[in-house]
C-alpha cells in the first residue's frame, strides 16, 4: 500500500472539510448564537486544517494508486470525514452520545437521512441551533455528488489511471467512465451541473407563500430553502422541523418532489442535453424504466390508499384526490431517490402501498445520480441477463447477447451485476439477523397515535433503509419515528451499513480485508 499517497489524499480531504465547516460557522455568527456553537466548529476546523497541512508535507516515492488502493482510500476517506464531522454535535452538546453523533454524521454524508433525533424526549430536531441544523443538512450536499469526485478536480491526472480508480470506487452504478477525454473536466462538469441545479431549486422555493399550521407559519425563507435543497440535491432528507415536510405548503412539496426526480437522473444525461444530444437521452432505457416505475408506483399506491378512504366514487372529492396524489407523488419520489423526506405517515398505509415502497427501496434511482439503492440500470441488466440465460437453456444453439442502451454487455459486466445483487441480499439478511439480537425487540410504542412493535419488519426495513441510503423504514423506524430505539452496537452496525450502501459494498470490503494492507 502506498501509505504516503493515501495520507496526502486524506490530508486534502481534511482541508476540504475544514473549509466546508466555515459555512455553518458563519451561520452561527449570523444568528448570534452563543460561543459554544462557534467553538463547535472553530475547534474541528483548526484540527482539520493543521492536520491536513502536515499530511501534505509527506513526499511519496510513487504518486500512483493501484485499484485496490483506490477502493480502500475511498472508504477510509468517508470514515475520516464522518469522525471529524461528528465533532460539532459533540462539542455543542446537541448530541452527547459519540456513537449517535457518528450515526447522524454518517447518515448525512451518505445521504441516508436516518436520524436518532426525535426518538427520545431529550433529542428533538426542533431544539437544534441554526448552525448545527445547517451542518447536519449540508453534509447531504457534500456527500451527494461524492467527496472524492470534488477532490479529483485538484488532483493531477496521471497516466496510471489513479484518478479513475478513485472515481470508480465512489461513483454509483455498474459502469463508470469519463464524459470527456480529461477526468478533471468530467468532474468539473458534474459539479457545475450539481451546483446549478441546487441554485435553481433554492430560487424556485423562495417563491413559496408559506403555510399556517396550528398558528405556526411554515415558509421557505432562505434558510429553510437551503436546508430543503441540500436534502433534495444530495437525496438525503434530514427533516429540520417537526414531521419533515408535512407542514410546508403544497407548492413547496410539489417543487421538492419534482427536484427529487431530477436529482435521481443520471447526470451524464444532463451533459448530453447541454451538448445537444437529445436523441441519446430519449433512447435511454434506464431513464424510461425510471419514469415508468415512478408512474406505476404512483398509480398502485394511489388506488390502494383511496380504497381505504372512500367506498364509492361519489365520495372522491377533488380535494381528497389532490391530497392523496400529492402525498403519493411525494413519497414515491422520495423513496425511489432514497431521499427520505416525508409528508405523510406511510406506515399506516395499506399493505400493498407499503410493499410497493419496499420495492422502490430496493430499486433506487438511476446510476450516476445522487440517489441510492441498487440502481435502475442493475435491475434492467439483471432481468435482461436472466432472459438471455433462460433462452440459452431452452435452446442451446441460441447466441443472443444482452444489450443495454443499444450496447452489447460483456459477460464480466453482467457477472459483476449479478454478484453485486447477491452480495446486496446477503448483507440485508446478515444485518437483519444481527439486529434481531437487539434488546429493543418486542417493545411496543405509540407513534402518531399508531401502535408499532419493534419486530422483524422494523429490523428488515431499518437494514434496507440504511443499505439503500433511504432514511425512514417501517414500524419502529417509520417516517414519524427514529433510529434511537437501537443500542450502541446496533447503531454502529447500521452506521457501517450506510457506508457499505453508499460506496456500493466493494470499497468497504477491500478496506477491512487484511490482505489489502499486506506488502
């Protein structure tokens, strides 16, 4: 392992994180918060900048990275970012348990949106300071496009493919490549698109006129618009007021849901639009499947929910139809893009609706987007690959090939996809089994007037939620609950599960494999 090069990359990440922490520090000054909140950022900023600078003084003999080193450093970088990112929660005293602070930070950076807040009386999201709320949601935006993707802008491109190894390790999807001949230009294009869409959503949300609930006005001012957009862009979904997005106006909900869909699209397609290649975008199989799945899920869930609310078509008023459609549209887009924002307690929806949401948790958004899950492209390739294998079994002389987006896929790519899906399900089974040992199993609590039990469905949905970077699950970890029901060991396990899901398994497995670190 080229430890000096790895250390220098970690040093660059530390400096970057120190610079990014200056933004919530500025927020603490704007809102005239007490000195403890300023120190909560000043102390880690100083540690990060000094430590990062010292690591830059190292002089490696070899500047390149092998593929295994690229994968290992990718996972290591995210762990380092999480540890230092948890310090503001601890120093400010907003989250006193270090493991909970690590969970909250990892959930933010991996754009999961699962939270330990609001689960117990002393931990309420509404009690957090503006600077801590900003940092909490800002981690979504930081992790959305990828930490190393940003660093690649500043790393000199080498002939040994080191930068591409880092990009492959962090970017989601079965196939990762460069949009242009220069990787540095590719990363700049990605971030410019990401930043541009972020600014546009903030601007549109500012037209919100607000909504009054129980005498309290919920309005998209600049602060709320920024936090909402950080969650939308990174498809994270940390709520910053009670009941997530439920109390905001229909306008704000529709805008947010629409941008969730946009951020769940492969960013390469946006680049193709910018250079005028509209036909390639229209022909995208993954894009068609993505929109088809969203449409189908909305129809299925709406029908199942409306059947529980009206007995005859005459009882279906325009208001009821719009409210049901809005809640369904929002939750479908939020779940398939692995965002986790909520406007309704979908844990009380019919079994068919909840089952459909679990299917969306597995699928996720498109490859090359900020969304989580297995990715639509893998789902399409799995079904096409199965079809090809079945035809060959029926007719041994059949020589058909598996194609995706008009390109013939080689056997290695197809096998990689099948291998990924297999590992995905194995991890779900193992983590769910381990969570079954948690002392909270069997406990019954009342959430939003609904009795929920910590059982298999809780553990299964919690595992799937963290692995797919969704956020809320079902039952005791439902949309109006939190992950505070788990003990420290289970919380750490779910924290690792979030990282495994965000980096798509292999980088984490390589990092913790002893053979990786042998000479």
